[in-house]
């Protein structure tokens, strides 16, 4: 059993996701929703508390003199003329100091308002989901096995967890591959790239959509795909996915439950999170037939920072690029895990040197 130390994940936001429902995947059933990294998020992503109201203190309060009415005029002899003193004038240097002080106060007010999140409007656009272009899907699903072999298992990629002496979990007569994530989650955003590439030799993707992770979470607006609404048909495996939480819409922590987990999905998520020593369920979660698990980020989403989907895909032609290293390295591990439960079929995918290196690294 793993100890879960040093693992990063998007925590689940309280109140969402668990319960009965139908799962999305190869069977075509779509779940109804996770918890509503990242929780929130990293993953992270808990709803921030509202800004407290400041209470006026004693300083700066105007005090009123209640000791009596106005004082009598100046005393003197009758008929005596009292000359009024000429009004004092501020020197130019004093006026300059005052002007500078006013400017400083104004600037400080603006800084305080900015830091405390003052104002009700935001220029940050909420993420949306749009159909992924066919050319982009083709580039990703037909990733070069030669380049994947060159990448192998780089040190920048976290090795998945392996559960020994577990029976292979079958659904509809085929090994189950289950992914649970959240659209807001940057770690899930990074993982989906590798999952799409890893599973492509075992079946066909449909309905993939482009989106980004939350612009208000860690690694903001990481470019990715969405699995809600997507399908995967395969004669080798049963693939199920549940985007348990949606995306933030107007600020951090504003996401809502999206797809409801089936009772089986919920039980697997809870059981194996505990099995590997995690404090609670988190994102991403990938279960390959109860044999191999991803229960923490496989790689740092920061390598995808500032890139859109087409720019990420274009980098997958260079095996030395950090983006390619991270995505292909993760895909090699996932593909090796799937091959271990399909009897190393199809051979065209499972007999690759990158996949074999990943299997050796995991000890499967």
C-alpha cells in the first residue's frame, strides 16, 4: 500500500458527485456528477471565504465638545479696536508636501481595493467547451509510436501505482478503464492528453471537445479536452469517464457538480484512494482494471502553460521537447497498463519498446 506522501492532487469540493447514476464510456451511457483541484482544487480550488467587513475603529472619529456653548468675545475696554491677525498662508514647500501626500493616499486606496478583490466585475472569461477540430483529433490520436519509443519513460513523469494480487475488473466482458476528473482541474487537463493518446490503439474516440481548466486555479487555463459528451468504442476494453465537477464560471470555486458517478465508480474511487494512503478522493483518478492506478498528477501542468491545443499538438513531433516528454512518457505508462490486462493485444501497440520500458518500470 502506498503512503501518499508528496502527492499533489485537486481535492474534491464538498457536496458533489457521489451517488448513483449512469457512467459515460464505451457502453455509451453518460453519467448524470464529482465533488463540487481542486473542492476544489489543487486540484486546490476550495471556495474562498468572503471578504470580511471592516469595522470602524476608534481612530479618526470626530469628537464633539459637550462642555458648553460658544465662548464670549474678547475682553477689553469699551471702544477699543482689536486688530485681527492676518490669516496665515502655507508656504509653497508645504503645499507640495500636501499634494504628494494626497497622491500617495489615492494610490494606496487603489492598491488595497485591488488586493482585497474589490469590485464586482471580472475581465476573465469563463471556459467553454467547443467541438475539437478533426485535424487536431487526428494529430493526437495518431501520435507516432517511433517518437513514443524515443521518449520512453522520462524522469519528469510520475510512475503510476500498482496494486498486487488484485483480480482484473471486468465490465461488459472486457477490462474496465475508469477515469474520474473535473473540468476545472489543471492536473486532469494534463492527464487527458496522455489518456487519449494511450487508448487510441485500443479503440476510437468520438465527440471530443476543446476546453481549458479553470482560469482561477493553479496552472490557470491549461488547454485540454473534455470527456463529458465524448465516447470511446473498443473491442479490447470498456472505458468509462466521469467529469464529476464542472468548470469555474465567474471566479474561483464557482463550479458545480457535472456528471454523477455510479455506485461502482464511487466505491472504486474511495477504496483505492484509501488503499494508496490518500487523505481523501482527489483528481485525477485513473483505474486500469484494478491493476494500475493514477492517483496523483503524472506530470507538472506548467509545461503546457501559455499553449493552446494546436500549439501543444504541434510539439508532439519533437521527442526532446518537455511537452512531448511529459505527454508521451505518461501515455507509455498508461498504454503498458492497458496491455497488461488485454493479453498484450493489439501487438502493434503492446510490442513497442516505449511500452515495454514502462511495464518494466512498473513491475508488471
